[in-house]
């Protein structure tokens, strides 16, 4: 058996046996206390012992600060899948992009780990009523778990939180308090209310339970990676990069304690690098780090529509994460709301992963860091997909997300009317032929296009059947690969240009081939556009196609 954990103050080194979560260090008064465990013993036991346990957060219970399992409030949190983003990898030309799918928690965000452990610890402490401040997801998750724990919850939310989220909080039976102020001010109001009423206040990042719960993300990834990458020098593996959208910073702070513990236990051989992605309109960590500050300079007036990440004053989380990034490498970087919304569309349409804008920021960050060369395309990258988009917020779709077929109601012509209105719809459908010998790449193009408009797609996997297809279907545009067996793309072009009727169809070449100047010159006279594989986004491709369809020349 391992020894029971100890409470430790990192500021002054004070330690005592872990009995209950203290609010302050008795020696120096510091309000950031850690729990430390018997890593040597646990590290030796885990690889064998964990085989027997269910894949959820509680399989790591030796390193979780709950004394008695009877107090556990659980709904199967943690144990989320690690998914390969196959289509994204192909589009970006990357070798290993993994998505830690935290949407699959009981309330759809990674906050379920925190809620489960925090409410369990509250129950162990005998708490019956609690106050929490939130930008939405913590309130939802805490509400679900507090309902289960029989603890009354007061959820203080900034009034900017989408009403769909607020209604869910109310549904679980919590008291919803809307505060017409920023999130940082809402936190102060909640703390003052808790103090006056003598109700237990959830301390967010200063809460041991909250940070300890987030470690389990690191543990799971370390266990999951060898399934894809094979064994390494240690039983488990760490990625080269871990990317997460950051607001208060609780997520990465906890995850990094987890990685440090994994290294101490000898279960992984190194630390990943951390990319913290903030919203441009609320990026106190990014700005403070650029200025080389030890403590974060708060943003008093956050300007982002992504309320989930609108923490203007990250406090000690910044100090912790700045240390991590200085010590192990990594970056703080910001993305715009629009970049996040675009990434959200890309991930939903490309790999079938629908996430909330806050989670999409992490992917927008990945795109940015790849294009800046900060992250290399051969590195192993894990992106935390932190939350689901259950209530799809209106502004994300605009007004035109559905088409209406209007059927006249006059009696005799019903059937005719129906058909002619459908024809209108048909006429807007454009026909695209894809000639590409790699079926994977061809499928990717098809999916990008079908996700984005009324396109009818025809595919051929070699030049000869491609030409037959073009003669038969007369597409509005041709996407052509150059390197194909037997009849290659150059030959296809020769044939097309000699045929009066087919010569007019615009051609976009998509190729991985390095072109010689001679080839390039020859192509330029025959095609409308040239795209280099692995070097364009789905947006680029769509723009090119729309331009070509509208007859724009370059
Ligand atoms: C809470 C949350 C974040 C921000 O996490 P922090 O750990 O507070 O920085 C990002 N995405 C989603 C979906 C969240 O719920
Ligand atoms: Zn201390």
C-alpha cells in the first residue's frame, strides 16, 4: 500500500498529512496548496493494477485527494476517447493529430472531471450548500453533480452567458443568479454572497480538487498514445505538443501537474510542450508573457463573443503556466473569434466533430502554429476538444443555414408546383468531377465540397475513366490530380484541350508534385488554378472553386 498523501505549500515547503483541504498555508499564509503522493509506489503498481479497472477518471484514485470512495459522486466522467483527426491530418499534411474528446463527458465538457471530484470532496467535507461562479460550463456540470450529491448550488453567471446554457443550469435545480458584469466581477459578487451567507464557496483554480481532477487528462492521453504510436522507452507516452483553449487556466495547470507526476513515476520519459490559446479580445496571458511579466496584467474589458473563455484576470494560473512554458517550451498565443468559428466549421465538416467555439479556439491555434512553423508537421499533437456545442448558437449559422422549398397551396397544381419548386433547387446544384488516384484524398475533397454547398460530385481514380466521366457528365469544373497511373493529368489536359466541347470546362489542378518551370508554364496555359497538396485549407479550395465557377480569372 502507498502512504496517504501529504499537503504541501510550494511557496514555503510546509507539509502536513492530508486530512482536509486547507484554505491557507499555516506557515506562510499562501493560498495555493498542493497534494503530493507516494509516486514511487504508485508508479510501480499502476501499469499492472490499472488493467483491471474501468476506463474512467477514477481508475487513478491513488492520485486523487478523496479519502473515502463512499463519497464518490460519479456519472462515468473521464475515460474520453483519443481520436485521430484523419481528414484534418490529410488536409494539413500532418502525421499525428489527436483529439482528446472531452465533449463526451456527462454534461459535454471537460468540467465534468472537476465537478465530479469537487462535489465528491464537498460531500466528504459535509458541505450541503455551495456557491460557484462560472462562464457557463462549470455551472452546468456542477449543477448536474450537485443534484446527484444532494447539495444545493448557487450558480453565479455573467449575463453574457448564452440563455440556452443558463436554462440547463436551472433545469438541474440550481439557483441561477445572472450578474450584469464581466466574469471577473461576477466572481467577486459570488464570493461576497458566499461570505455574507456563510455558504461554502468553490475556489476555482485555488481548489485542490479542481486541479487534481484535471491531471487525469494527462494520465489518459499517456495511456492512450501507445495504442496508436506503439510502445516507447517508457510504459506510457507523452505527445510533443498539448494544445488547449485557456480562460482561467485551470485545465492546463492541472494537466501539467499530471505530466510532472507521470515523469516522477517513470511512466513517461519527457514533458510535452504546451500551447495555451486565448481569444484575441481577452488574452491577458499572451500579453503578459510577451512583456516578460511574472504576474498577469488583467484585461478589464474582455472583448470576445466566446464567453466561455472571458477570464480577464487569471491570477496565479498565469504565473504557473508561464513557468511551465519557460521550463519545458511552448507558447501562449491568441486567435480571433472569427478564426475560432472557422475552425469550428472545419472540424465539424471534416472529421465530424461538432464543438463549442471555445474548444474550436484550440484548433484555430493549431492551424496558426503550424503555419508559423512553431509546430512541425511530423510532431505528435494532442488537442483538447474541451466542450460540445449542444445549443448551436444562432450567430454561428447566420440566416441561411437551411433552404426553403415553397409549395403553392392551390388545389389542382400541387404536384406540378412541388416539382417546379424542386427544380429551382436543382438548378443551383453545381457539378464537379474529381480525378484523383488516391481514394482517401478524393473522399476528402468530396466531403469538403459536399459539406459546403450544393455540389454534385463525380469521382474517377485514373485518367482514362476520368475522361469517360467528363464526356458523360459534362461537369461545371474539374479537379485534377497530375500523378495518376497510365493516363496522367498532363495527358488528360491534352485530350480535353483538343476537344472543342470539353476545352471550355475549367480545370483546377491539385497536386503533390514539385513542378519544373517547364511544366508550370505548360499548365498555366491550360488550367485555371493550381493548388499544392497539404498547403491549402478547405476555405481556400472553396474560394478557388467559386471563383472559377463565377468565371473569374487569375
Ligand atoms: C472552461 C472551458 C475552457 C477554459 O478552460 P480553463 O481551464 O478555465 O482555462 C475552454 N473550453 C471549454 C469548453 C470550457 O468549458
Ligand atoms: Zn507556505
